[in-house]
């Protein structure tokens, strides 16, 4: 069964940050891991992704950046799948076993794409298809491809294709595809 993922800029962490009074010029380059306190604000855009009933991504109390709950993952470096050359590998970071268990491979893929940790568009959005999935010995891989929409002087459309790999250790990488 193929799955279509729609990514919309208006539902992004960047738009949410600005709407809540924070400032950012562009998509974040990383989501640092932090111990979450009662003052942190759950990220509405990805609040449905939870471990033990707690959201995984939060906004810092000072509205300076989104962070990932350190109980769920380490620092996550964003991988720009729109610019990743075929065969090039981008290391994202490590997720905790409890996170992989709670979300499953597909759920983790959806979280990383929705949070922009795997950046699949610039400016407007993307429509993606999960073309194939593989799971064995605690590892997960998904081949994803589609089209992203952007603007320079006019609307543009370009292919985006990548493989998400989650090792049994929880290490996450993104590999560019043609």
C-alpha cells in the first residue's frame, strides 16, 4: 500500500514560530535536544506525535526555537532532501528506542518530514509518496519521492527523492536518490 504525505508550509514549525511571536528567517538547521519543562510549549504542528503521552517537539519558553525532548532523541540536524545529491548521506541524529517503539518507522518518517527535520520543500510545500518500506532486525528504511513547489520569480516544481534510514541503534540518516 502506498502512502501519500502532503507537506504544507502553512502548517510548518516556521509558520507556527512566527505566529506565536518568535522570529526566524528560514527553516531551522537543527532541533536541539532539551529537558522539557512545564514552561515549554508543545509544537502544535506535530503535537500528535507522542511518546508516553508527551509531545516530542516543543517551543522554548522564550520563543527562540523549537527543540526535541531529550528523553526522545538527541540533537537532530535537518537534512535538506531537496538538495541532497543521489547517493549523498546526511546524518540527522539519534532517536531513543522508546521513540521508535512508540511511533514505528512510518510514524517516525511522518514526524521528521512534518517537523522539517527532513526538509522536503522550500516556500510552498510538497506531495510525497512512500514508494517502499523495509524493516528488519530493528532497523527501518523508507524510499520516498515526490514533487516540491517553490518560488523564485515564478512558481517552480522539482522532484525530491530520498531514503530515510533508521538503524537499530536509533541513528537516522537520509540518502539522496535520483
